[in-house]
C-alpha cells in the first residue's frame, strides 16, 4: 500500500516533550505509514482533543457525522490557493519529520 501524502487530517496541539508548548500543527495521513516496533515504542499515547478542531484535506467518505461533514464544507467558498499551500506545507513537514526521525534514530 502506498501513502498519498495529499490526503491527511490536521489539528493544532502541543509539543510531545516537556514543556509541551502549545502551537504545533499536527498532520495525520489517511493511509498508514509503516515503521518498525522500536520507532513505535518511542511515541506517547493518543491525547484527548480538549475542544480542538480536526480538519481533513479531503471530502468525507460518508456523511454519517454532521460535525465531520461540516468541518469539510464550511469553507467551501474560499480560494483553492489555501488548499494548495496546506498540501505543499504538509509535504515539506512530512519530509522534515521523516528526516529528523531518522537522524535521531541513527545518532543513538
């Protein structure tokens, strides 16, 4: 299975290490990215949303949840350039995250 880096969820949150400063933008891809157990064990557990909004870069597959559907359609009249910019930033953020992860793993 290949990962499409243009299809993702995005939300704001905090850093994962102390002092856990707010203001980070997190990107979660819709299709899995596979990695080994050692890398998996280094992640912290999923945290509560605490009222934060989660956005998608793609239309809802099913309209089973009104809030999910509204999340994707509420800004339908806005310019496409914002979507392109998010896609471009998402790719750069993923590449930086991937390179940084391997740098840390290889350094140890």
